[in-house]
C-alpha cells in the first residue's frame, strides 16, 4: 500500500472517530430528541430516573443506561422500536407497553442487561437477522416474554424469563437460532418452537411452568442438549416432527406427566437423558429410524421408557429402574433392543404388546421385577442371550413364531411360561434355580432343543386341558405362583396395579376403625389379608425380597439385605356408593409403611434383632440391612417376616387422617437356606493348638522322666 493510501485511510478513520459523540441525557430531558439529533455511532448515556416515552431508534447508535433508568411506554403502543441495523440497548427497565416492550425490525442489534416487564409482549423480533438478546430479565408480561418470527441467526443467551402469561420464549419459522443458558419458569410454556431449523437449544433450565417446559414441532437438524426440565405441570418436553436432530444429556425430573414425549420423529439421536420421578419417563410414538441409547429412566410412576408404534430403531444401553414397567413396546416392529439394564420394576421389566413383531432382543439384563419379560400377541421376535432372574420369569401369551435361545433364566417363580403360544423355537436356554423351569399351557408345535435344567423345583409342567380342574398339578403349582393380572395388557389410562377380583371375599377386617358417624366401622367388602396377598404377589415374592449369601463361614459377619418396592393405589372398586371406611380403604395405599424382621433362631446372631419399620415414599424402594453372624454349622435357615404392612389415618369424612393397622404375624415368611461351614483354624489358632500340643507332649515327657528317676531311686534303695 502506498503512503498516500495509508494517509487517506487514517484520515477517514479520524473523521469517523471525530464524528462519534457521547451524549448524556438527564431526568426531565427527552431521549427521543437526542436520538433524532444523533448520528450513527453515537453513544447516548441515560442517567437515573423514569422517562415516559415511546422511542423509535432509526440510527446505528448505542443507548445505554448508566444508573438503572426506566423507560415507561405509558400503555401507548410499543416502548422501544429498533428500525435500523446495529443498535445496542443496555441496562434499562422497559415497561408499560400496550404492545411490545422492545420491537426489533432490523438486523445485528444487541439487547443486554435490560428488564422488560408489564408489557403485552416483552421482546418481539420480526423478519430480522443476527440479533443478540443476552442477560436480560423478561417478566410479568401479558403474552409472550420473547416472540421471534421469520428470523435467522438469532442468539438468546442467559436470559431470565418468568411469570409471563403466555410462552416464556416463542419461536416461529426461524433458522439458526442459538438458545443457551436461559432460565424460564412460571410461564405457560417455558419455550414454544415451531417450523424452525438448525436450532441449538442447550443448557437451559425450564421449571415450574404451568403447561410444558418445552414444546417443539416441525423442526429439523436441531440439537436439544443438556437442559434441565423440572417440575412442569404437563410434559417436561414435547417434541413432534423432529427430523435428523438430537435430544441428548437432558435432565427430566418430577414433571406431572411425561418427562419427554416424542412423536412422529425420524433419524434422531436420543441419548444420555435422565428421566426420573415423572408419570412416564420417556414416551416415543409413531417414530422410526431413531437411535435410543444410554438413557436412564428411574422412579417414574408408570413406564420408564414407552415405545409405541416404533419401527427400525435401536434401543441400546438404557437403564430402567424402579418404575412400574421398565421398557414397554406397543405395536413396535423391526427394532433392535440390546444391552439394556432393567431392574426393580414393579409390574414388568420389558413388555411387548399388540403386534410388536420382528424385533431383535439380545443381551439385556432383567432382574427383580414382577414379570421379567412379557410378549402379548407378538410374533417373529428373536430373544437371545438375555439374563432374566429374581422375578416371575418370562411369559408368552398368544405369541407364536418367536425364537428364544441362549438365555439364562434363573431364580424365578416360573422361568418361562407359554400360554396359548404356538410354533416357538426354544433352544439352548439355561433354566436354573427356578421354582418351575418351563410351564406350557395349551400351546402346540413348540420346538424344545438343547435346554438345560438345574436345581429347579419342577423342570417342566405341561397342561393341555382347557378345563384347569382336570389338571390339579397345574392348578396347585402354576396358578398359585403366577398372578393372572401379570399377563393383562397395559392400557395407558388405567391405574396400576391390575388386581384380581376380590368381590367374593366378604371378610370384615375393619380393625376397630371408626366410620364417619363415630360408630364401629362397617364390614369392608375386601379382606385385608386378600389385599396384602395381592400386594406381595405383585412384588414377586422370592429371592427378590431377600438378598443373602448362599454360603457362610461360622462366626464370620455378613450383610443381608431386603428390598421391597411400594405399591401404587389398588383399584379395588369403582362403586360410587362407597363412603366412610369402605371408601377410605378402597383408596388406600398398601405397603406405604413396612416393618420387617429377620430371624435365624439359635443358628444366627442378627443385628438388629428387633423389627425394623420404615416409610416407603410412593414409587420408591425400601431397603433393610442386617449384620448376620452364623453360630452353628450345617444347613441353616433365615426367615424374613413382614410384621407391619400398613399404617395410615383418616378423618371423619373417610379421608385418611389418624387410623392405623398393625399385624404382628407372618404375612409371607420368606425363607432362604444357607450352608454354614465350620471356620477353618486361622494361623494364630493353629499356633495356639501347636503350643498346647507341645505343652502336653512336654508334660508327658516330664512324667516319664519322673517315673524313670523314681525307678532308679527305688533300685538304689534295694541295693
């Protein structure tokens, strides 16, 4: 560059700098007058006070409050309108607009550190590009906090958006929007995004909104990542028609309905989300070709991960713990279900229903659930190399043409139960330590190949009679161990758990409680014992309740644990005529307060030795722990007794308030046999034994020596 060119550039810059002015505006002055006289690049500094104006900014200037100035629109149209590119507005409280607090009709503007309140819409962005809305507080507006339409490359970072009657943030027909680190609470919707593409929605917190935390519809190539979505009154997030996007690393907690509801979405990555304490954890329907990986769904009231009308998707490496159903598939076809961990689910671990066909189900671990795995009216599935243990086992009902191979089915009530299911291939499975290994009821043409049965009470029981009474073994063994309601379909709108009909049981069981008239309570149409029996049936009594080593050494200490999940309300009757105690008992929760006692007679020292009681929060698991020391060698028995299984109270209207029920007898004695071996001598004990033996030998030698000396002395005396 020549010296003349350099000098010319410096001259132009100097002229430009000379033309940029800093203008101060004080109380009782007009901001608009200063805007009108300003030139592009000017900085207007506004001092303390309230300015009753409706500003139109049509020049590229900076408007900055230096001491929390207030701009009050007087309820007369918009308070601030940005009609030119490159405007910066910072540090104001902007309020009292009958339309928009700030309206952006231009490009590349910045709004920072402002408070916008008491307007119809807080901030409105229309047909614009490249605007930045950052670190603002947008609150108490009559409609949306922030509304963006038909705009692109907008950045919304670290704003606090709350108490807006409409959406906290609403976005329509936009492209390339970055929404990062915002806090949206107590709005109708936290965020509402529709007909938009290439959005980055990350690290936001959406909580306590009156409807949904986030609603997203008809969106492509967008990433929803690492957001915290909590305590919203509807879904945590609803996603409809997401294409080629991702939903990853989000925390979905304690939303009144589903944590994440996803529908009509394809080619998405749904990975690493944590959905806990919602009604349902993650619910995906009418979607295909998605990857559903490494999500965690715990402590949800109904289903951990619910997959309905789902095709050609991979469900891999997910964890579903302590839900009513862990993973539920309904009309789901051609999916791969791999390496999932499903544990302590009240009713079912994994459930396939209503023509869930042609799925590949491999290497899943399913434990301590009511039913481990259930297939209802589903066919052509490949079930291979799964571990199913400590539950009621696996069951097929009206489910033909499935392949069940190389599974480990252990410590269940009934390892595998076929009910009216034909033409299945069952090969190379290990049935070990089940009460019944394989049960087949009215099922034909099933191929049983290379199966292994070990340590089952019964290896195989078959019933071919339509009339159960003709097969007393089936009636006494199978029906006793397998509650019928475990094979009922899951209907989304019914409440858990489906229970047997006890209407024929007329035992009283009022337990001395009083009705609403103060007299002795009426006879309850369902007996307490029947309800508790149903409750413990639903738990899957067996090894799932008591966790103790099968072998112990005498005099060594061991930890023994028991696990009991709390049941949900038992829907015993829908009779609207029930009142008082009947109505109270009908609506009560069984098992919310549990007391357990572990007994071992003289064969064990157990600490604590007395009954241990605890309250189990709804949907949670109660855990009891004992320190056990075997005292006697041989085969010994530990017995788990449930001593207290219901405490609640009710008021004079029959609502729970003050009564309780305690039963100091065995409800289900859960027994486990332990082989106690004599403790081998330790090194110190062995040394002690050697020392004693050495002492005895030395004493013996001394005695012999004395005898010998005595003999010699006697001989000399004779001489």
